[in-house]
């Protein structure tokens, strides 16, 4: 039995109209924040990043695939991983179908990971995805955009992520270790190796042959891109989470 208040249709409508006002306010605020994103200064990219792709060696400009805008999803898939991060995989399930629509609106959406291309290709085939996915293996792209950290950084407790220095090591009490180890084991590594990677997304523009970085976001900043959660936020019980419940889409029948 779910413990939740009930009411009449009239009571529901009154509460819904009150909520509607709050939702409209949030929508307008979201529109304003989007304008602020677009007003950020563009930063010229002068470093020659190289990527391995299905079509061969590529530059950052090549990833635009003839379009003027590029959205990069920083997919957590380190060289040591045996599979992609399950959270990033759930996010990719959501944006997989949007790629063709964005491509026809002058925007290329491409995932980038540090794992070698062959690993990405095998996992992409397993998941049934068709979006472009480039490997930054051996380069500095991931480090420069603060989604990959060295073991030394991790061990020092000072990692630059989400525009601040933070410590991603487990707390001294270790109470969260079972949860963290469960996530890490889902990609076949331990927590320190897993958390050398971090999720995020970055945006770029190609103008007169020059690539500029326009925006990046990390941590809860990618929440809005995780389509599953946008649906759950509108479900009767909300996110209703108890630990690490989500799986890769081909693993639910294996529980």
C-alpha cells in the first residue's frame, strides 16, 4: 500500500494550477539560462587534437562532419574498462535517436571516450547504436576537458572537475564502498580505475575554419540530458531510487 494523500478532482485541479505556475516560472528561467549559455565567450582551440574514428584518423574539426556545431558527450569508457559505464549507456540510449534530427539542424552529436576504438566499436555494436563515437586514446583531449584524471591526481585527493577542485576518493568511513564497487565492477574494474573517468558534455563551433569551445557541463549538469530521469520526474513516485538500480538495456532480463 502506497502512503500518499488522496483528494477530489477539484482539489487536484487547484493543486495542479498552483504547480503549473511554478512550472511556467521554471520554463521561463530555463529559457533565460539557455540564453546565458549562448552568450558565453568562445575560446579558440589551438591544440591539434587527434581522434580515431570509423572513418580513420580525424581532427576535432573533422568531427563536425561538415556542420558548424558539434556537441560532444564525454562517455565514461576508460582504456581498462571491459564495457561502457552503465549510466553513460542509459544517457546514450536517450540521445541515440536524436542524432539524425540534430544532424539535419546543422549540429553533429558525437561521443568521445578514452578507450581504444576497437573497444568502442564492439560495445556500440552490442548496444545497437549508430551515433558517431570517436576514441581520444593516447591524446590529451579528455584531460584538457577534465573528464579523465591520472592515478596520481586521484590519489592526491585533488581532481579538477566541474570547475572546482574535488576529492573523488571514498570517505574515510568507507560506508559508500559497496555501492561504489558495484558500479565499478559493472565495467570490470575497481573504483579508483573507474573514477579516473567522469561524465560531461562539451559544445564547439566551427567558424571560418577555426574551432571554438563554447560550453561544457559535468556531474548533475548532464542530468537534463539523461532522458530517463526526465520521465521519472513526471512519474507518480518520481525517481524513487534505492541504490544502483539501472542497467544496460540488454541486462535487465539477467537480474
